[in-house]
C-alpha cells in the first residue's frame, strides 16, 4: 500500500467522522435534507467570494461558502417559522434558488473559469494527497487531512460541550425552552457546524458523498440502537467502514472513489435494513409471525376458559370443533394445539382439550 493510498483513506475516515456527528442530530430532528441544501447552496458563496477576491485558491472562498450555508439555514428557518410552508418544502424552495443563482453567475461572469461538474458532484479523493502543506520547506501532509481533522475536532468539541442541550432540544423543544437552553440559537449553531463541515468536505469528496455520509451512517445507526451516545459512535464507525471499503472497491473497479464510497454506504444500509436485530425487515417479519402464533395460542386458551364448566364444554373443547368455531385450517389448528401442549398450557384427553393451571393463569391474564 503506497503512502498516497494511506493518506486517501485517512482523509476519507476524517470526512466520514466529521459528517456523521452532526448528521446524527439532523436525522433525529427530521432535517436530513438540510445537508443537500447546504452542500449545493455553498456554490453561491464560492462564486461571490471569487468575484470579490479574484483568486480561486484563496482560503476566503471557504468563508464565503460557509456564509452561504448559514444563509441557507437562515432562510429555511425564516420560512418555516412564519408557517408559510412546511420545513421540507422550505428546503426545496431555498437551495435550488441559491444554487441556480450561483450557476447563472458562473455562466454570465465566469464562463472562462474551469468548473468541473464531475468533481463538484463526486469529488476526486485521488487528487487530495497532491495538495500538500509545507512549513519551512518541509512537507507535513495533505491539506485536506488537516482541514478535515480540524473540522472533526471542532465537531467533537461542540457536541461534547452542548451534548445535554442538543439532546433535549432535539427531542423536546418546549422542555429546552423551559430550561432556557435557547433552542433556536442552538439550532443555528448546529447548522453553522453542518455548513462548515459541508464546505470542508466539499473540496475533497464533492456534494454527493457529503450528503451520503451525513445521512446514511446515522440512518444505519438509528436502526441498531435508540441510545444517542451509541448512535453517534455507530454513525462514525459505519461511516469510516464505508469510506475504507469504498476506497478498495474503487481501487478494484478503477472507479471514482467518492462514488464508490457512497455506493458502499448504501449497500451497508441495505444489509442493516434487512438484518438489524430489532428493527430490520427480517426481524420485523419474524416478530409478526411470532405474534400471530402467540395470539392464536392465547385465543385457544381464552376459548377454553370461556366454556369451562359449561354444559357445552365437551363439544367446544373437541379438536374437530376448532376447525368450524375458530375458522382454522386443520394444519394450523394442529400446530397451535401442539405448541400449547408442549408449553404445558393444555392437555388432551379423549380428543378433548383441557386447561392446565399454567394455561388457566395465562387465559385469565388475557382478559
């Protein structure tokens, strides 16, 4: 493995971790698509900053992009606060507007500036190691590694300092307001962090992977746990695994690295969606089947206790009677009876069913 390959994977892990932390709170606040809005609208900030500075390599372009992201958040919150439109609709109104303005400005006044749409959308991590930082002539590594490392540290510090406040404002804004946690200000601070993260990651991996890494790993973690702290950890872990695995898939297929990472994260989501222990599709299906049989077994016990001691009990308790009374098929009825007998809830005497003490207790509790 070459040094450049190692650096690419380190940058990818830093990007994934930086995106996953604020992305978790966006998902829980039902604002996941704010990432899409910010990652597109920052183009306007980059363009305006370039017109003012006239230097496409200036770090002030990052500041312009960050301010554009904050403007997006402000406009979305303004529309939503005024109750003009819903939050998802306000996102859909704001970011196409700002993104389109940026595209128009490029077409009118900067048509001779090279803008690679492929790189903007998908990014090109393979080139990240070539943009390096030198101190006194000494090469200390890729610029992206330091930028994303700083952003990751900023995100960790922000979440650590305001973890309790973020948790309460995410799940109960009214309670947060009662505690004077200023949920609106905290929300703006969180969106500013999201904007800074999008801007930093945008240069290395493009807008598509920024969206994928902010949304997909938290979605995967949400299906695996309901603990916020565990969800944050799992989001970072899943995002990092997606990044490293995506790099090797791209290396194997000779494909775009960022695109491969997005695909791998989607595959991981698909696997978890199917296989998650409690919330996966298979687990839910098994749970429904189990509930179906448990309901049938309890229904049988309730049926027997309802007729227990009555003159018609002998007829009501016959196995053959269940086919007509319960509308069960013979195979289904036989399985329910067999399972109940194995559990010690009923016993069979002369083809009649009788409750045991355990079965009678369960039937009584079912009322």
